[in-house]
C-alpha cells in the first residue's frame, strides 16, 4: 500500500469500480454511500452492457418531448414546473441534439464501449462474480413499420462505428424464443453486447472489495467537501466526522451537482427517472434480452427472474413513483410477448439516471481544484461504462494521464 488515501463519494457502479481499480494499484480506499449499495441507480437498471449505444440527445427529440410534456404515459415525460435548472438544462440539451454533436458522442461512447467490455470480462472472471453475466447480445425488437425504420436507422449508425449488427425476422426471433408474440415483426441484434444481474454484480463486488481491504461505510451521507486553498483535503460526513484524503472521487450519480455547487462549480445535470419491475422465471419463459422499440422498455432475463425496465421522466431529484408509468412496463411488454397475462410482479421500483445536458459523462479532475476527481453523468449507459470509468479514474489520479483520450469528457466543457 502507498501512503495515499482516496475517499470515494457514492456507492453506485462508478464508485465501486473506481474503488476496485484504485485498490488493484495498492491504494487505501474508503467509500461512502448515503444509502445502501443494494439500492442505487446501479442496481435498478436493465442490466444491458450495450456497446456503441446512441446517446440521449437526438435530432428532433426536444420538440417531441415538449409535445409529450403533459402526457404522463409518454415514454419521455417532463413534469411541467418552474425550475430554472431544468429549463437551462433543456436549452443546453437542445443544442446537443444536433447531428455533429451526436457524431461526437458516438465517437466517445464507442471508444468507452470497446474497452468497457474487456473490463467487464476481467472483473467478473478475476473476482468470480456469480451475477448472470452473459455475452449473449441484445435485440432492438419492433412491431410496427415505424419501429422497424427507427431500429434500422440506429443500426446503420452503430454499424458505422464498427459494431456488429444483424437484422432478424419475426419468425427467426420466434424460433429462437417462442415467448415472442406473432405481432413482433423483427429485430436488430447487437451480438457483442452482454447482460448481467446488476443487483448481484453490485452486492458481490462490494463484498469482494471489503475482502480486498476497501473500507465501505453505507448509510453515511457526505455533507461537505473539505477545501483549503483550492485543494480538496477530504470530506465531512453527517454526524460531523471529518475524513482526510489525498484525493476525493465524486461519484454521487444524480446528486453529484449538489456537492459541486457547494464549491462554486455548475454541472448541468438532471435526474432521468426510470422504472423497473422483476417477474419470476417460473411465470415467464422469456429468454432474449431486448429493447421493445416502440415502448422504450428493456426486457432482460437475469437467471432467476426477468427484469422489465425503462421510460425516462424528468421530475426532479426524488424517488416518487407514478404508478401509471410503472404499470406501462408490463402493459408494454404484453404487446411483444405472450404468456404475461397472469404473471406476478416480484419487486419493483424506480432509479435515477444522472443525465448531463450534452449526453456525455464527466470523467476527470475538477478544473482549478486539486485533489477532486469526477466520475458521473453516464445517463442511460452507466452500467455499461462503470468498469472502464473506474479504470480511467485510477489512471487519472495515480498516473496523471489516462490510457484513452478523454479530454472532451472533462468538466471544463461546462465552465
Ligand atoms: C430504469 C433504468 C434502466 C437502465 N438501464 C441501463 C442499462 O441497461 N445499461 C446501462 O449501461 N445503464 C443503464 N441505466 C443507467 C445506469 O443505471 C446509470 O447510469 C448508473 O447506474 C449510474 O451510476 P452512478 O454510480 O453514476 O450513480 P448511482 O448508481 O446513482 O450511484 C450514486 C450513489 O451516490 C450516492 N450518493 C449521492 N450523494 C451522496 C453523498 N452526498 N454522500 C454519500 N453518497 C452519496 C447515492 O446514494 C447513490 O447510491 C439504467 C438506469 C435506469 C434508471
């Protein structure tokens, strides 16, 4: 072990993976989570490790979203309210919905994705994590001509970045997985991607980190970053205890901007709420990981259960559930799969995607402040990019340079 002590704020996938790679380099690490590891956005997601997936900003999306603003059943719902931060975010997001910017996002997300899958394989194998990890790909499945056009347009873009893309007919999908209904017209398969049970991955990785010597404190909110002459020296947790550190990693997901604001740094982020529910495997035979194109719902078999997850809601930093939106997951899935009429829900909930206004994560040192590193803003791709982000955080802090050129992911771009 070196003399360094690194404190990580946040026990989601960014926090745990940063802890993992820093620990591998022999550094003393303390990770602080305000809630529990088993209940973060990183456990409440669809479990798809999606390589080369398109970013949240898309040409025409803002116009469409504003039309949906008063419709709680829309796939993307913005709760109408007077919130300056939200409207500023929407204005910046609108600028990011241009083709040239989406191309730039795709370059960066593809770069991360290609390395991410190697990191995933390495962590799962080296640490013997039993988390239903399978490199079986996922399908973008459609039941309308508009859905087919949308799926094929995305596929063409993603193939342009070198990822494998294969079109399948409805019959081909049904012969591989009879749970698909006759209404399904076809799908696009992204065969290099993988799936995982995020709850088992996160809980087992946290256990393994403790065995490896990482200190993890759950139910321990960080209330203040300790600053001295533009240098972050540690944190103060609730109850008043101060924890000194040589560097602090801010991996606080949708809450990250609360802490950056306290040191005078704006980070345009909004929580993008999504819902999930788990169905028992005895009750459904769904065997294919897929996204239901028209419904914006992901369906992922995870060993002993099948998870439905999806929709995006900009309704502020809270975990209030709109039951109608949760119900949309099962009613949507019924349009693509048979045998779901009497199915029982095992568990359900919502989680917050940390969404920057330009669709790219923020990975790098905080401008003009030493000892503070950011790993946040991964929106709908955070599970996929967690391990590679953790590796980049360890390189950035310990080597002062990273193995991938992530200059354009720096927080400088918002200053
Ligand atoms: C419905 C849904 C489906 C998704 N599907 C996928 C998918 O299939 N594939 C994919 O790649 N991504 C997916 N995502 C996105 C992915 O889950 C997120 O991008 C990712 O989990 C974000 O990880 P994080 O570590 O940044 O944030 P989080 O998981 O939110 O972790 C941050 C943690 O920091 C803690 N924290 C905050 N403030 C403090 C503080 N002051 N003190 C201490 N702790 C603090 C929080 O409690 C939280 O636990 C999905 C998300 C949702 C909601």
